[in-house]
């Protein structure tokens, strides 16, 4: 829970902060370049003061630090996926309505799961897939509105979706790899400089006149510094969440974040939501709850069904996905119970009665003694 709060707070702050800045400064590529370049400067300063916090090697484990070419080989795919997702996403909203773009973005957890199954960070399960599709359906319902469809915009939004799924899974592979000693800080040291260079080239080629000293003074130096610090803390939170949990958990935490922001805006700011949105968010929350139960032992829910298994789990606790008794691949709960009953019966059949161990001669002698008449 602490990890989720640590991730939700900076991301929610970042969304509101960026939205406020982009109202008067409509150059998202330059703003993202500022985030990555500021993160690069901050992590280099940290390396000067505490190099042990950003070390990529370990003398105790005989792991040398990453060389420049190795760092580029590791960091470039992640940085490239991030930049492609940024450009495609910003392009899509120019051609699609906001509601339709959000409906496509609702597929982010599903895309992370699908890409994870391909690259090996996730194991496919129909039960898990059903819970993720339930979450996706709920989010799509909340985004129903004016549909402004455009094939090019739709293609760009799908490209952004695929890039995000690929980026998150690549991060998970690198952060959990046994061959590298990467933590959230050392990851920023590798990824941020590469992303800064890529974004700078893109910004110069596509929006060369978007930035100037006058624009910076107009926004305010202190405002930009605060914005960069929030972005830096958000990067740490993202890498930490993926390393300690998984890319899919991080994507689902983003759903929780969105719902939390909306609930907070309703309570604090008095924002209004319609009945359809309430139904959609309720369905998404239900899907997240089901995922929390199903993901612990998905193979059992593949056999019994997600809905019935979850209902029984919460109703009386008889269906326990985390039970200590393991199941064999493809074995149903009923088959497991029959096998346990059969083993118990075999134990009973093989158990010998205790009186068979008694010496029968002693028993016979005792019986004769009892039948012999006693003399007075």
C-alpha cells in the first residue's frame, strides 16, 4: 500500500502540474526533454556525492560496472520506446476526440499483459485475462462520449499503446535481471541521458522555435525546477514499483491512480460524474479486486470459473486460491479432493489394528486362567 501511495502521489501531481504548464506552453516534447535532462543532472550530482547509490556493479558478487556501450545497448530500447510512445500519443490527440483516445488508452493493462506473455515476464492464463478485460471494459465505459474517429489518429494511439507495453516490460526485464545490478537510481542514470538526447533531436527537428529564454522567463525558473523535481521523483517511483512488483501491477496501479484522482475531484472540488461513469468505475474496481484474488493461483480459477471462484472465496472462504496443497497442471479442485480422499482411504486400509501386535499365547493363557474355578 505504501508503494502504491508513493507512486500515485507524484504521478497525480505531475498530471496536474503538466496540464497547468501546457495551457500556456503548448510544446510537450520540449517539456518532456526538460524532465529527462533535469533528471540526468540530478542523478549525476547524486553520483558525485554518493556513488554507491547509483552503482551498476558489485565487487562482492564479482559484477563489474556497466561499460558505456553496454549501457547504451540496455538503455536505448527503453528510451526509444518511451519517445515513440510520447510522439505517437501527442499526435493521436490532434486527430481523435479526448473520450475516444481515453477508450483506446484503457487497453494499457491488457497490452502490458499481452506483451509480457510474449517476452516472458507474464504467464498466460484465461482467468487473469478475463479480469484484465473486465477492468478494460469498465474504463472504456467511463470514457464513452463524442466519438471523433480518424484512422491515422487511431493508428498513432495504438502505436503509443504498444510502445508503452513494450517499455514497461523491457524495464521489468532489466530491473529484475540477475545479470545486472540495477536499482531505480542506477536505472535513471542509464535511461535519462539517452532519452534526453533522443527528445532533444526530435524537438529541434519538429519544434525548433518552441523554446527560448523569453519563454523560460515567462514560465518561471522556480516553477520549472519544481516541475523537474516532481518528474524526478515520479521516475524513481515508476522504477521502484516495476522492480518490487511487476509491470502489470504498475499498469493496474495507474488505474487505481486515475480512479483516486476522480474520486478526490468529486469530493474536494465538487466535480460531477454521470451514472454511466459510476458503473464503469465500479466495474473497473471489481476487476481489480478479482485480479488480486485470481493472480495468486490462476490455474484453479481456470478450472472453476472466475466469477464463481471469487464469490465463493469472499463468501465463506471454502475456495482458497492460496491453499498450501498444490495442484498438478490441469488438475481441477474436485479431482484434487478425490485424490486426497483416495490417499486417506489407502492409509486406513494399510493400517493394522493394534491388537494384532499382542502375543496370542499370553491372551490364551489369561483366558484359561479366568475360566479355571478358584479354590476356597
